[in-house]
C-alpha cells in the first residue's frame, strides 16, 4: 500500500520497486546522479536524440523515482517521471521525462509509473487538467489511462510527438483513497 512517499510494488515476476516522490531540493547527489544517468541513457543514447535534457524545469518539478529492490543487484532507477506545476510547460499541470530503464522493461512498470504519477497529480492539483507531450507511438498506451489526443503529430527533437490531455474530472479515478 502507498504511504505517501514510497511503496513496494511486487509483480508476478519478482521485480520489486520502491517509489519516492521528491522535490528537487530533496534529491541528494546520489539520487540526482542516478536519475540524470538514466535519463541520459534513455533519451540521449537509446533514442539517439541530442538535446538539453537537463533544464530549469527540473528545479520546479516533483520527481517520481521507482527504485528496483533486489538482493542480487544494487538499487537503481527502474522508472522515472517528473511532474510539473501548471504554467511550467503548459497552462495545465504536466508529466514529462517518462522512462523505464532497459533492464526493468517488460514488467508493467510503465503503467505502474504513470498511475503513481497520476495519483500524485490528483492529490497535488485535483482540479487541474493534465497535458503531456507524448511520443506518438505511445498514443494508445496513454489513451488507456484516459488521455485524449488534442494535436496533430509534430516533430520534437527529431521524434514524432502529440499533445494529449487528461481532464481533471477523469484524474479523480487515480486518487490515493
């Protein structure tokens, strides 16, 4: 069960994840390094996209980190996203930098990560819509969470994207209660 700052998610294939939800100021050097390392690995190296991943929005964001918990390996970032307040990227609140690390894929963490993020948005901004700039190939995935496509496909850093919106009334289904 979720206790506000973290929880353990046990899946059928023995991947355990501890969730942390922290403002930038509470990210120590080790946590920040782990997040930025994984973001660079996924967004710059895997997707071969040269762009300034680190930006001023990181300081405004809440950071949701899913740490793997295993006796065999040291904890690492398995899943991550950042939540931005209204006005930081869009008029609405937003989610960005969504990732699941290569070694944690195939365990349903993308869905678990987004659901945790939406629970936090429901608590932090219960009456505000959520807008995302999604890679277009993930449109169907985000639509399963209630997001609706609100733009045509556009290019962002060489990758096709679409804007999607989740209405505040639909956000309520993701509350912690």
